C-alpha cells in the first residue's frame, strides 16, 4: 500500500508526471467531453454526491473522472481489469487531480477483490462501471449500501447482460443506464475502437504479419464486426463463428466465411473471441488447432478462451514476449496465448483511441446526469439514454470535426410527418 496524502493503492507515485502528460494528450482528442466539462464546472450536477468508478484505468478514463469531479462528485476509481491499468495514469490522478485510485497493472485477483471493497466502502451514491463486478458484489455482500445508490451506468455489453439478468430476476436494487446501448457508443466505440485496438494488441504482442493469415472471429456483434473489418483490411482471410442466425447471415453477406468453431479450429492461424460468453473456444477446440496457432480475447472477462482447462494438457508454459506465452501441449503442438486470455486490446495495447472514447464517455457523463436529474422517478431497471442525448453527442462530435450536414426545410419536415399524399 502506497501512502500519500490521499489514500490509494498504486504502483509508483513517481510515474505521475508522465501520466499527467498522457491525460492531457487524451483530452486534446476529446472535444465532446471537454464541452461537457465546461458546463459541469458551472452547474455542479453531482455536488455532495459520492461516486465509485470501476473501469479500465487508462488516460481516457482518467479524463472522464476529472470531468465528473469537476461536476462536484467525490470520486474514487478502481480497475475493472487486473491487466489494463496504466500505472502512470493512476499515479497522476492521485498526485495532480486528488482522485483516490486503487489499481496496479498485473494485480492479483485477491488485490482486485480488495479494491472492489474499497469502492464499496466509499458508500457511493453513484456507480460508473465497466463489467458489473462492483454492482454485483455490492448486491451480494452489502445490500444495505445498495439501497443508498441513486443509480449506475454500465459501459460494456458484458455488464449489460448481467444487469439484464438482475432485472429479470427482480434483484436490481437501483436504476442503471446501459451506456453500451446508446448509438453513439456501440456503433463507434465497439466497431471502430475495438476493431483497431484489438488488432493493435495482437500485433504488439506477437509482431507477426496479419496479411495472408486466417483470422477466426468468434462473435459478430458490433465488436466482432469491427475486428473482422480491421483483420480483413490488414489482408487476413476472415472466418466468423456465430450462434445467432441473423448475425451469421450478415457476416456471410459481408463476404466472410461462416462456420462452427469446431471446423474453424482446424483452419485458423489467429483466433479472437468477442462474445461475452464462457468457453466459446474450449479445450477440445484448442487441442485440434494448428501447431503455432495464436489465441486472443477481446471480450470483457478472461473465460471466453478456456485457458485454465488447457493447462491440464500442457507440459510447459514459456514466456516468449510480454503478453505472449507458449503453451507446449502433450500432443506435441504449441499454442500461443496472448495476455493470459484477458482483454488483448487493453493488456497488450492501450485500448481505444481517445477520439472514439470521447463519445462513449460523453454518454457516461450524461448518463450520470440523467440519473441524478431523475432521482426518485426511475424504476429499478435498465435504461437507455434518451435519443436526443445521442443526437446531441453526434452534433458536438461533427462540429469538432468541422463537418456540416443538411437540415430539413419546413416543407420536408411536414412531408415526413404526414400520411397524406
């Protein structure tokens, strides 16, 4: 435990200067969030409220946390993934922005769970999350504090799946906003952010040529679409594995080969999972892969690839490069696992570029404001932000890009809202 004037648990406070540079660099490419910050400074929508954030501790998340603090929130930040923390950013938030941070790159599961307790002990009025670990732990272990929470926002598909399950079972004790369902989040962040950063992580971890390789994408949601698009652009032959007939059909119409993972396992050179489900690449698939196949995950949790099960058939695990391990199997083959099966785009790379997180985190900030403004009016269920919020974010983003668009004339407006000829 590093003791400073602010209680925290970070790697090294001496990394703060570089982290401050990183945060300032991110802000330069986040004009929408910056405009929201200016308003929050004046209006202080979160004055007197405590906020616990459980997210990837990156320069972009740091920018968001400073915006929420500018809005009056007493903010604490913990990592939502043990491998995604940028230690210099964590140090900068503590030293220069007075935000307590509990996050260390590579932290153990025990440390991760302890940090979740720190976020709970903050006794939050608001929760901002990526994955729903904090919300689910709070419901299970401290239901008394859950009743104090005004509401939460959720960044990722995986977290929304868990919130939907809680709502369906009648277990959700406060309203939640599914940020990932906003158009200005999943149409851009999931597709362009995940697509680019996942391929970036694979290349950084392996330094292999993508062109000419067969890349297998498990899952063809918006994240899978982005990953397939980027792999194809790099010259890969792309195979898509899906369980949803509609998504599978869409992938086929886009020109990708579509087949079950059992068949794809025999052909792939690089495997990337983006499903949010468990063991979509299981041991039986791993054992039939080519000698030298690479497996990576861009879904939230590290169980999409059954790495723990693979260890039972492994004679040796050898560290080849940072974020690249060779599993020597008892069948004579080797399988290369990237980032221990955790989020490859955040563990081996830097996550999404700031320009796309600008829209995602604008949704987070406005989601928090929506919850506070509607305190006592919302049911304990999962919400999507109003359409006009999406439109406003898109307008601000277009303006920052110097892009103008057409507007309807009164005659056109009337025509679109009339049923008469």
